[in-house]
């Protein structure tokens, strides 16, 4: 695997289909991308925008500067760096000043690198090889940070374009495009499903799917499809968390595990509050003063719950625990009454669809 800094590569002449990037003293790029009325680059600050502009993949305009020098370079379909071959369309790990390459790309090491997708490869010779890329961002690098539906392996592919020196490439990045099809397995490893619109500083509301170009160009065909929404919260799926299917033929919806658990916690909290109020009034006692609770999750510090996968032919269950450690007292539930003295009390509740109300088997 290639290492950061000075690297050796074959200087043997290749056909136009491939170019080897050889040892160079400086891995900087003399090129930059200019956007109209916008300043910013991941690697360097662009100079003033000229009048000659070309449209990029999502409809904005951009230009490779200096344009005449870029046009003089020969285009290639692949590039070799330290014996490893990279193709147009590949995702790559990119070294940068803030990372020290140690030969590892996985198991927590991936976030040390920048990640990009190769759009075009151009070169003057084996010592002057440049790659035009779209940057992929970790969600925490973007405005708003990482959302609840974004697992640690999720990237956001942007239309933020740069031209980098081939010698900054650290290795191939295996990044899957997750289309969220019903019959598609959840992604394993790094993946992306959403775009970041660099010019507007916002996330797209739909997939922007780049079709593999047959030749290097600034315009790439785009297939647009919506990001899937699930459950009554109309939120995206986190592939690291469970989605529960309602098999009622009139419903057949997918529900977030956390939404099902939250619904049961709300019901249990209101029921326990009402029961304890009734018992206090019936016994003539003053109701104990409650701690100030969150309006969003008033059960916090009082109740916890988890969804339990039932055995074969048994329905799902939600296990609710009263974590206050109160003295022995009965807790009425929809299905049963549980009593546990001086310990955390727990009981089971059925899992019901948030739309149709049917029990989910």
C-alpha cells in the first residue's frame, strides 16, 4: 500500500489508457476549481473566477483554472500509484497535512483520510499527473453535524470539486452506493446515499446518482431518486438499527425500532403517573413531589425499554424497566402484572403498529 510523502512508481511508458505517477518532490496541484460568486476549496483558495464557465454535475457552473494548461494535458482512464491502479469512478483515500499514514485504512483509521471520487485523470508526463475529484465528507464535517440516522460508516458525496496531485492518493476506498431498495441488503463498510450541494451549503433531498462516464468530462449524466422515508416520523433509516415490518396486508409499512419503543414508553409513563396519582388520592396521602423532567422524554431516569426479538412463531415484545428502585408495588400493564421487591421492575408490552394498531408478530 502506498505511503504518504515521497513514493516510487514505475516510470515505464504506458498506453493512453493508463499513466504511472512517478516519484516527485512536491505533491501540490497547480490547478483549482472556480465557482461563480463562491469561494472555497478543500485544498486551497481559488483565484478570481473568469468568464468562461462549464456546468458541473448538479447544474452549477465551474471552471478548472488555469484552463489553457488543463486543456493541454492528455486524458487517461487509469493511473498507477506505487503499483496500485486507480480508475475513473473509483473512490480513493487522500493524504493531507493533518494525517500521518500508517498503512491502515480500516478499524477506525478511515476518518484520518479525506475521501474522494475520481472524475477525470490528466497528465503531462509521469511526474505531472492530476486527478479531478468530487469530495466525500464525513457528516460531522458538514453544517448540522452527524444526524441520528447516519451511522459511523456513512459518507456524504458532494459536488465539491478539486484537482489533486496523484501522489497524494493513499489507496483505494471501498465505498458502496446504498440505494435503499426493499430487496437490498444493508450496506457493509463505508457507504453513501445523499449528496451535499457545495454551492448552497445544503444536503440534497434526493439521491444524485452519477452514471459512469464513457469519457472524461465535466458533465456527467444524473439519475435522481428520492431518499426513502419510513415510519410515522417520516425519517430515514439508520442501517445500524432495526426496522420493523407490519405484515398487515392493509398496512405493510416499515417502522423504526426507536419510534416503537418511544411510543410504549409514553404509554407506560402516562399509565404509571395516573395510577400513582389515584393511589395517593385513595389513601389520603400527599402525592410525592416529582423531579423536574424533560418535556420531550419525561420518563427519562424513570423508565427504560428495549425491543426483544421473539423466538420462532413468537411475536416481538418491548421490555420496559422501572429503574427508580422503589419499594415493592404492583405495576399494571396491558397484558400482565409484575411485582419485584426493592429491585428494578420489568414487564413486557406488545409491539403494535403505529399506523394500523395491529400487533406485530
